C-alpha cells in the first residue's frame, strides 16, 4: 500500500511494472532466507524412514541451540537402535513402528521408486481427511476457509471502492491507512489466541467483519444518495474507520483459523488436511471476484458490501461447527473423536519410558 501511494498518488497512474516488481521482491527475499536458514523438520524425515537426514537436522538444531559436545552428537546407528529397542519391548508408538518398517523398505528401494511412492502416499492421504469421522473436522474448516476468503475478497477492491465513493482523501492514501489496521489485529489475535481460544476468535473475526461491512454498506448508500461529486470530509473519516475495523477483525479471523486448522488434524495428515482447507478457500476466493467485479463496474458498492457482510454471517455459523483445539494435546493419529489414544502419545506409556542410553544425545535431545 505504501508503494502504491508513492507510485500512483496524484495522477492515479504510474509504472505498474515497477509497482509489481517492488511487491514481489519481499517474497523472493523471504523464499531465499527460508531456503538458506530454515531446515526441514527432523520429524518429517523420521516419519518417512529417512533416518540419515533426520539425524543431520537434529544435530544441526542441537548445535544452533548451544550443544557443544560434538563427540556425543546423535548418530544414525544410535537412532536406529533406539527405535528397535522401543519396538522390541513393545513401547514403540505406532509412528515409531511405521518408521522402522519404512526404513527397512527404503534400504532396498531405488530413489525413483521412493519418489513415486511419496507421490502416491500424498494423493491417498487427501482421502484420509474425509474418512473415519475426520470429515466432521475437515468439512466445517473447509467452509470456514471459503467464507473467510470470500469476505477477504473485498480487500482486492478497496482502492476502487474509495475512488467510486468520491472521497476527499486520496484513495491510495486511504488504502495505506486501512492496511495498517492489520497490525493491531495481529497483535490482538496473538495476545488472545490462548486466553479466548481459537474457535471463539474465529467467530469474533467473522462477526466483527460482518458488522463493519454492514455499516460500510449503509455509509456507501448514504454517500450515493447525496448526489455530490465529492463526498464531505466526514465521510472519509467514517469510511476509513470502518475499513480499519474490517481489517482488524479479518486479521484476527485469519490468524485464529490458521492456528485452528493446523492443530485440528493428526500429525499423519496435518499438512494434507490444512492444504485441503486452504485450497477450498483459494477456489472460493478467485471465484467471488467475478461477482465483486460486476458490482464494482456497476458502481453498486453498497450491494457488494452488503453481500460480503452476509457471507461473514454465514462464516459465523460455520465457525460454530468447528472443533476447538485450545489447550488440547496434538495427536499423531486420528481416533475418531474418542480422545487421544495413549499408544500414539509419546508422553503416555510411549517412548518416554524406554530406559535411556547413558549420556546419549538422544536422551538429552528428548529432555529438551
């Protein structure tokens, strides 16, 4: 938004290629930083039987955390024996037993065969988020993502909305100030996510956004009814204030639903489940732009905002059907809603009770 003010303010026209280039640079820089400094999860490699990579990343993280005894770093043989001992005395979790089996398969498997197996596993895991009662979690989250994306779709048109309302303040400046509303929204969500709960904050985000859009729709109707070429200065303050409230509540909703969706699925299909929900939201997001674009072209701002408010109300209803994960332990496997199964819980009768190897890094890492 700040670059838009710099590039387009005044004449309303500017070098859009420069604007797009500047916007894409932070994403490129972030991608490079992640690629260079953020390692893959050791658990990810472990769950796929790739013990060597799991050991390398575990040791890398240990060194970054201050572990200096290089002679006592974890080895692949130590990790393998650790898993075998756990399996031998019957205290390996289901994930641990599966890891041993996968590792044995990979030792006799070509790299190309492994890649195809990974692809097939990823495709089949999509269906798993709808089976064994897990659909009760997946479907409400899908609709919640769809609703939130539909409501957020209004943000694409804020500059055009400000221009069509003929406000005294420059539209690009108003867009910049409106975007700043995301900062207090994120701060509020971060501070209340555990106190108020994930599900409740998602509902608050939808509800607050709906109210802000409803008042914006009413204000837009009032501005158009005046018939003036340029609206009074008071309208700029009112519209900007309501737009900021919209941004604050939508930021709360987004941060909360991201946290909720990440914690709602068991480890085995966590990334897949969240990916299905996000994809559903993306489909709804680009589809609704055809409707919003039509109302923008017809200068029916009030109708567009009213419809977005109604979609937010639907989001409140859908959010009430989601499963709250506040203060709930994460699970490795789905138990069909019957609660955490202790055989899958590393803190309950699991690997924790295996007699540790003296002075081993596996023990030290586990205690950390």
